[in-house]
C-alpha cells in the first residue's frame, strides 16, 4: 500500500516537472520568435503568430526575396508561413531557403516556371504544406520535390502542366492531399502516382484535358477517399475504370462529355457515398450502372444531362439513397412506379427545369422520408392533391414556382400545407411567390391566398395533418421534460 502511494507521489512529481519543463520550453520558443526589424526584410513583412512567424512578400522580385531570406537565415526562427505572392519569381534557385525552418510555403501567382533541384531539399524535414498555384509550371518538378518527406498538402492548381510523367511525385510518401485543378493535363503515365499509395486521401484532377479515366495510374491509390475529375473531356467510362479505389467516398465526374453510364462501371466502389455526374450528355443509364453502390451511396447528382425518364431500374438497388438530383434534364413524364422499391430513404428530390407536364396517380407514395421537393420550372398545369397527399406530412420545402398552373380546387393542398404548423423552412417558403392563373379572369392569384369561396371549392379539413402536428407537439413536451430531469440530476451531482 505504502509503495503504491509512494509510486503515485513520484508520478505526480514527474508530471509536475514535465509540465514546468514544457511551460519553460513554450516561453523560450515564444521569446525567440521575434520578427527582424522591418527595414531589414523590406519589402517583405513579418508578423508573430502562435506557431511561429508569418512572412509575406508581394509584388517584388527574386533579388529582394533572396535578400530578405538571408536576413532570416541562421536565427533559428520558426517560419510557420512563408507567402510569396504576385512576384516576379521565374526561378526558384538552389539553396534559397537553406538555414530556414519553413512549415507552410506558398509561391502564388509569381510566374514560377523553374524549380531547381536543390531549392526545397533543405526544408524537407519541416515542410508540411506547399502551394505553388497559379504559376507557369509545365511539369511537376519531381527532383525538387523528392525530399519533402513530411509534406501533407501539395497544391499545384492553375499551372500549365500538360502531362504527369512516371514517378512524378516519388518521395512524397506522406502526402494526403494533391490538387492539380486547372492545368492542361491530357496524359497521365501509368506510374505517375507511384509513391502516393499509402497516404493519399484526396486527388483533384479537375479542369484538365483528360479524355479517359487514367485507370492504370489510379489503381494503386487504395487509401483515396475523394477523387475529382470534373471539367475534363472524358467521353466514356467503363467497367474496371475505378478498380482498386476501394476506400473511395466521393467521386466527381461532373461537366465531362459522358453519354452513357454503362453496366457495373462503379462496381469496385463499394464505400462510395457521393457520386456527381451532372453536366454531361447522359441519355442512357444501364440498369446495372450503379451495381456495387448499394450499401453506401447517399448522394447522386444527375442534373444537366439529357435523361428522359426517372432511371428507376438503375436506382432501385440504391436503398440508402437520400439526395437525388435530376434537375435540368428532359423528363416529361413520371411513370406510376418511378420510385417503386427505392424511394423510402430519399429526403431530397430535385426535378426542376424538366419538361414534366403532368403528375398522376400514386407516384410519390413510396417517398416516406421526403423533406424537399423541387418541381420548379416544369410544364405543370395541375398538381392534384392525391399525388401530393402521401408526402405532405414529411415535406418541409416544396417548390412549384414557374409552372403554368391553373387555379383549381385541387391546389388547396398547398394553402393547407403552408398553414400547417410544421418545422418547415418558413423563410425560404415566404420568399417564393407561387401563383396560378384564373382562366376566366385572366389574372394570377398567389397560391397562399386562393379565393376558395369564389371558386366554389369544397373546403377540406385535413384531419390527419392536424393530428400529426398534435402528436409532434406532445413529443416536444416529453423531450423538454426529460431535459429538465437531466439538468436536475446534473445539479444534484455537482452539489454533492
Ligand atoms: C498576379 O500578379 C501580378 C503582379 O505580378 C498582378 O498584377 C496580378 O493582378 C496578379 N493576378 C492575380 C489574379 O492576383
Ligand atoms: C427531349 O425529349 C423529346 C422527346 O421526349 C425530344 O423531342 C427532344 O428533342 C428532347 N430534347 C433534347 C434537348 O434532347
């Protein structure tokens, strides 16, 4: 017993000692972190930040930057941020940062086109983020990058890189995020990403000139979670294109030139949660297009394509789907069984900017979780109540603006739904003025103030909705009671 007590006392003693030491270390590093006099590093400026210095050099040239760097050298400063922006810095010369401890380096919009082999190696032990965006690089300066063994983020957006050569990123074995958005990449060597396979989580190849998915290069990236290839010129995807990407969570293929989504093309992506295919020319979706995505796909964007019908057969298997966006397609008709078998989990359905002329029957019957329905900008003249009835209880937002609606008694549901005290998005609903046309009067009425009497409508009472509102309120009461009990227990616990 005594031994245990002594042991615990010594642990306490040690903890104290470590704390004091840590505190001292903190104080001393903070003392050391002082900016050099302004005149010595001008035109650069310096600020002391929590983790080290923040140095900024803008609208200047190589000579001035080199001079400022020599002042900073040999002072054992921690430069947390070195930001060189809008400069004339064509070439990053060897040893320019020798003797500096730089953690985040930005060289942005500075006409950079040459990065000499020995320019970055001296800071390889500290550098975790490198941003060389908006410059004139035509290829990845692999030799200069190869010693950056602690790099986590590399941003090469907005350069002029036209191909990724073999082993372009070799050595960057800790890299987690690589972004190459808006370059001119048309070719990717099969070995381009060698060395990134253990850690890379995000890859952005958007805004380039890809015409195919660089399957052979991607296949090794089995830790990848997010792959962006939007805004390329990919005209075809095929089964096997995404092989190996077994941890992928999000895939962006928007704004390409796809026409079809073939059978089993995503079948390797069993963890995929979000798929963006909007802004293509898709008119055909194979019934097995989404095979493999059954267990995890929740977000599917198919807007701005040329789809003619709800792709029921393909969607049927997606029993986790929450968010389905089919805006701006060419859907003119919704089949009675369009949402049969998969609609249960959908909370968001966007059908705006289509060509839908009528809604009939029990098409929405299976959409038991629907909260947002967008039918804006279609050709609807009537929206019958029995079509809407199954979803009125769960809907929080419904948008039926910009349809050639005729004022008829059927539209009562809208007025009643608006009036119902639900947790709907009031602000959004109020901003929208939804109107119908009273044919014989040649004038428009807001749906909120339909003159039901004048129209000689049989006014409905909506017992069911009133009931569900009441039960919901009871639920709120119960919860608040529970909460107060919790608070009480908490107070008792503190008091004792
Ligand atoms: C890029 O830098 C130049 C100066 O070198 C500046 O005139 C220009 O406005 C900058 N462009 C952007 C987009 O910041
Ligand atoms: C939309 O579909 C109709 C037939 O349903 C067709 O006549 C029309 O050309 C299509 N529009 C486009 C832009 O493809």
